[in-house]
C-alpha cells in the first residue's frame, strides 16, 4: 500500500517531462479564446454578438467599414449611388465560396431575398429598408432599387447579418444555412465540438491573394474569465477579449501579453418601461428624475476604473456632439439631484419603488446596477436588483414588457442614423413592449434616415437627442470598451482602435503566428 | 425523555474537535444573527474604500471591486447562508417527517407513492433541479429555500420511513390502535417521539447540504440578489478577481468551509450522542 | 430465480421513477421564462419571430402532445435535435459521456484509494482509543466541508498564477493525447474527489467501528486471533456493505454530471452540456441529459442493491 503513491508520483513526473517537451504551437496555427458559443448557425437570423463574431470568420458582406467607421469595399469592389434610391454593386473579381464556386449576382439577390423572407425571421429586413427591385446586370453587377431613400441601407449591408451565402447550393439543398456555414470569408469550418472548440482552416478560394496568413485557426470556447486568463498566460490561446475592465491588470505585467482596448460604438444602457401601468416609470417625470439622478461618472469610475467614458444616445464614438449640452450631462450632480427630487415631488411619488433587471450572464451589468442603485437612492428611489438568466431577461423586457427598468448594452453599429432608430418603436418593433411612441421624434428619425452625413444632419441629431432625453425611455450610460489581449510573442495581429458592433476581428485574415 | 438527557450529557463530554466545531458554530451564529447591529460597517456602501484594496487595519478582509468593505459583506453572507439553509431545512424536516411517518405507518399505496416521489427527487440531478427551480421561480431567497427543500426532502423521508417501519408493529402502537386513537394522533403522539432522534441527526446533515446548495446557487448567480451577499455570491464575485484580489475568494471560501465544517462536527457529536457506536479494542 | 424475484419490483419501481423524472423535467422546462427564440434573436425577438421558431420546433402544440411525441420518439431511439446546432442530441451526449465517465472514475479512484484505507485505519484506531476519536474525524470533517467550487476556484487561482504542470481547460481526448488529457482532467477530478474521500472515509470508519462491536469479532478476539487476521477475515468483508452503497450513490452523482466543476474547469462533459442547454433553453438537450443521468443513477443504485444482496445473503432471503 505505501509504495503505490510513490510509483504514481514518478509516472507523473515523467509525464510532466513529456508534456513540457511537446511543442506549444504547430506551424501556421492561431488560437482564439472565444468567451461564448454561437447561439445558432443561421447568419441571417442570430442576433447575438457571440454568433456574429464567428460568422465573420466564414462569411463576407458587400461592404465593410474602416477604422473611421466609413464604408469600404467588401465583397463588392465598388458601388455606385445612381440616385438616393438606386444602387449598383460590382462584385470583386475572383471572390469565391470555399467550395470553389465564384460568388455571383444571384447569390447577392438570393441572400437579400432570404433576409426579407418573413419565414426566416431575420430582424435585419428592417435595417435594409423597403427594396422594390433587385436585378442582375451580369454575373458581377447588381442593381438594387429602394422605394424611398433610406440612409441605413448601405451601412446595413456592411453588417455581418447581411452576409452573402451561396444561394445556388442553398436552393438545391446541398447547403443548409441553419446547420452549417459556407461562405466566401477567410476561413471555413472543418470541425465543431459544441461549447468546446472549433477548427477553422483557410478558405483556399479566398479572394485576397496570400490571405488569410494563418493556415488554421483553433477556437477554444472558454466562458470563464479566470480560465481565459490562465489560458492566455500558459500560451494555449493567442488572443481573446474581456468585458471586465480589470482584466488587463489581472493579466499582470508579463512582457509577452499585450493589451489593446478597442473603443466601440456600443454603450451600456438602461431600458425604461414607459408603457406598463404597474411601473412607477409610467410617469414620464419619474423617468426624467431617474435619468437626472444617475451618476454616470460613478459608473465609469467604479465599474470601469475610469477606462470607459460617459456616453450619449448618439454614441460619442461617431464624433458628434449631440446631447452633450443637455442638463442630464452638463449640470453638476447636486443640481441634478435637486431637479430629480423636485420632479418626483411633482409626480407625487417622492420615493418610487422600482426593480432593476440585469442578465446574470454578464457580471459587469450587475455592477452597473449596484452603482446605479446607490446613486438613485440619493434622489429617493428605492431600487431592488433582479439578476436573471438571459432568456428570462429578454422575454420580460422585449416580449412581455413586464419590468421597471433593465440594464444591457446597445450595439451602435456603424452609423449614427442606424442606432438612433432604436427610439422609433415603429422601426425597432422589438421595443414595442416598453417604448412610448413620440410622433415628432419618429418623424425626425425618419427624416434623418434619408439625410446623408452633413452639418444639417448633425443639427438634426442634436434636436433628436434632446427629444430622446426628454422621453427618458432608453438611457445611454457609458461606452462599452472591448478589452483585447494577445500573446505578442506568439501572434501578429491587426486591430482597429475603433470598431462598429462585433467587428473586433475584422482584420482576422491578417493574423499570423509570430516567427 | 431520559434518552435525551443522557445524550445531552454525552454531548457535553465532547472532545477537542467537537469543542472547536461548537465554538466556531456559536461564533458564526452570533455574527450571523447580530451582524446587522454590530459596528462592522455597511455591507452595501459603495466606494467606502479603494477598489480591490488589499486587507488592511481599516478593511480587515480588503475591499471589493466596487470599493465596498468586504468584512461586513462576509458577515452578511454568513447570515444569508445560515438563515436560508436553516429555514429551508426546518421546513423540510417537518414535511419530510410527516411524509416519512405516513409512508412507514400507512404502508401500501401511501408508502409506494411517497417512496417513488422521494426516488424521483433523488434521481434528478440535484444542481440541474436547483437551476430549473431557480429559473422557474425567479432567482432569490424563495427559490433558494425551495431548492434546498427539494434536495434534502428525500433524506428525511427515507430515514423516518425506515425508523417508522421498525416501530409500527410494536406493542404501544398496537395498543393505541386498539384503544381507537386516530391515525394522526398515533403519528404525532406515539411515532413522532421515536423518530425525533433520527430526524435530529438528519437535520444537521441536511443543514450542511443546504449550505452547500445555497452557496452553489448563489455562486452561479441564481441565489441571493445583489447588493445583498451570501457566502456563495461573494465567492462568485471574488472568482472574477482571483488573480489580483484573492482575499475575496479566500476569506469567503474559508468562512463557508468553516461554517459547513462546524455544522458537520456538531452534527457528528449529536449523532454519536444519540446513537453511540461502542467500538472495542482488538487486543 | 431468487435474483429475479428480488429485482423485478425494483425494475418496476425504477420505471415509475423514470416516468416521474421525465414529466418533471419536461414540465419545468416549459414553465421557464424565456425560450430559444430569445437566445437566438437576442433583443431583436418579436412576437412573429417567436411564433415562427415555436412552429419550427413544434413548440406551439399542446403540452400533452409534445410530451407524448417526445416519449414516442425516444422509444424509437430519437432523442431530439439541439436547436442551436440542429444536430441529434444523442450524438453529442455519447461524445460527452466518456468525458464525464473519465472525470467520475478519476474522482472515485482517488476517493477510494485515499478514503478506504484511511477509513479502515481510522476505524480500528478509534476502536482502540475507547473514546472513538482520532484523525479520521478531522480529515472526514474537513473533506466534507469544502464545497467543490471553493476548492476549484482556489486551484484555478493557484494554477493560473504559477504555471505548474496542470492546466485549466483545453480538454483533449485521452486517445489522441493521453498526457495532455491528464494535464486537464486531474485537477477537476481531484476537486471532485475530496468530498468522496471524506464520504468513503467516514462510512468505512463507522462500518468498521460497528462491525467490531459484533459478536463474532468479540469471539475472534477472545480466541486470540491476531488483529491483522481479524481485520482481513471479518471486518473488511462486513464493513464493505455500507461502503458499496455509498460508493454507488457517490458514483451516480458524479455521473449525473458534476455540473459546477465541469463549468468551472471547462470540461466538455454531460454536466456542462446540460448546463448550457438550460441557459439556451435548448429543451431536447436538458430533457435527454437529465433522463440519461437518472437512468445511470438508478441503474448504479440497483447494481449496488444486487451487490449488497450477493455480499450479504440475508438481504434477499427475508423477502
């Protein structure tokens, strides 16, 4: 009996030697530590960042955005705006799906038709606007005609949800987008073990010569932040992202780990229920009081250690100054609290009891909720926090409208006129459960959608922002920063300093193992 | 009752380990019960100190990621974890004893139904059941209590049933039946005192299981809601910051383990006192 | 024959239990707030989209019909498909079962290798001291008191700060890379085993203590047999009975999915699959997973009953 442990220990020691001797990295392979598994395979349907990020490895869109968030050629090498309602796209020469077939005009038309098909349940149809006709001029040129000018049409085509799928294979049944992925992007899926790992290999027919630089990409699904930190440290993964602002600090000062915070157009937000009679927030004054009493600076300092910034309905990342001079943002906090108390008094609810809901999947939201709870108490609010599973949060907010207010974050996409459509419940139909319609606001939003970027549009955005603030129905809190970390000794990366929604890995084709 | 006083006597002649458990348990219970009135600081005051500050004279257990003093949070955690488990286990003991006695005494259909019910609860993976209940009822104290009850109910039913089976045929029970006592009266007056010992033993065992379940649920974010703390939710909070603020996990983990251990040790002593095992030397 | 008579009522009872578990898991899943449509579409879910998804997976039909269809399909070997991957749930469960089995075997192996000898030693020592107090109680009390997620968190901390040989996450199958496999599986296995060590130690210790009070031991002692012989010949065999029962229950729990440890260490076993399935409201996964866990749990307990009957012939005879 006493001898056994000793033998097993020596075996362990031998195995340790073997393990350490194994090469850490094979050639041409990069490894991504992905925080969450996809929620479905269908690129036209899934509405979650975890899915979008994976789709970007496999699919391409007609247009893409650059670091300045302006539109660039993607699968379409050029596009022409013949009139505000008529666009001609020319596909890139040599673009091909990973099965070798060239991407043609019919793929574009079929993909957009599929997005617009109500049976598919794609939410993206709203963003594209009303398309009256699509026509192939030849194999590589498509004309798309809109019923009326729609400013988000082009930016919407740059979002991964508008990916171009191989329509011919889809129609003949050899490709089922609901259960597999086949695109013209840099990589193709070789193997997938759900919740565990993916193996992607280079798409041999990818349109850009010499890309992707990596031959293979291993993807490890690691939801736990500490486990991701450990994996990055021991070199098992090359790059990953964190939501926790303290992650860079937790990674330590090791010289081989580089941190790269990416500013996004996304921000953390509160959805406030203006419609439910059961909620104190049914009274607009109570909502306004809450908006005024919130201490956004405290959220930035306490939850994000000062690495984020106060944000506005029109995201600061777009560089407009809309909303900056409103009382909510410009007044000192003492005066805001006074105003808030006065509003509550006026509404006859000096200390309203409200429940703040947050998905338990994201601990950052819980922290925001707790800071908000304390700052709102100063104005008289009695806030309780409910941290619930994601599915429940989504159903109660977006379907049942059974909540007071909830914390989440908003994808800012790539154009300010896109994101503020969230304040128009006729457009953002998923908000119907809790959003009050303000006709002037809806009209102004419809106008701005067809206004190209210009000083006039900036003024319109300012007016809109004031109306949004007045309604206090959806509140912007602070910007969402993606904290990217990578092993500088193992991988060469290219990262933007600023991205639209879920575009963190837009330059993935340029990632390569370090020599 | 003389059995109980004898047992109490044996309990008092406890050894060092039991004494350690007893003192720990009493201390933790004191902190848990009187914590809110002790001058320890406000467990939910944000920015009371620096973010993620290391333990110091001012903040004995350091501060958390929102600059809250962690020590009063741990004390609050003891309170939630103990209180919720104790409530749940007490309720379960009552229900479980009644069901167990009914199964053992009534036999036949009642026995089958209750035994199968207990089997079903037992065969259901405990944590999955917990997650389901917590999700259906909504996270919070109510669902924590329900989950603990569901997980510990079979323990009481099984033990009480087997004890009841052993005494149901005995003379004093038959005598009461002949005298025309009602079923309920027989159960409460004649059977209950005889199963009490077994229930007491199970109670401490269930209490430690209850504390593990409560903290596991809170660890997964489905128990006590913020800013209130339970030992499990503190562990969850701390596990995000293990590498730079290990004091959160270490302090709440140590207190949780100590709490469970003290309950186990006192439970062992109670068991030994009620049903002593007399070993004898081999030589 | 005796075995059949002994087993038949147990098998019937097991079927009733399984039926109960299936109804319970089916109903509670449907009662959960939120569904797969929410998970798939995120905040963009609308009533129309929800209806389309519900129709696609037959979730718009009456509950009774859904339940019967599920059971009927299962009897034909069809355990449903995952809504996330559109692939059969059973394939994924079969792929993951060996992972959970390996984890359970590591935990059980450590628990038995450490817990049983210590339990015997502690039991015989305790009997000698007359007061019945010894080191076994200390280890037993400590082991049973550290929840697996506390120990797991601390281990992750230790092994992520100092890059020692063990690794957190990054599972590889034993068949492709045995060393890499053990590097990732030993830590969670060890974490799970600690409770088992305490459990087996305490059970063995008590069993040994109890056996030593019985008549034939007293007789053997009176005969002057050496303690070694008494332990081997009488005590171990008789003390094994409660240990077998406890080991079976423990193993059953381990196989039912050590959910927290699998989640904590990113071990792609059945527990993690059920956990994610639950979060995603991917009903078929949770239904099949829970039912599988119940079948395994019940079978192992029944096996223990049979073993029990074989070791101790008195059990079967009384019926």
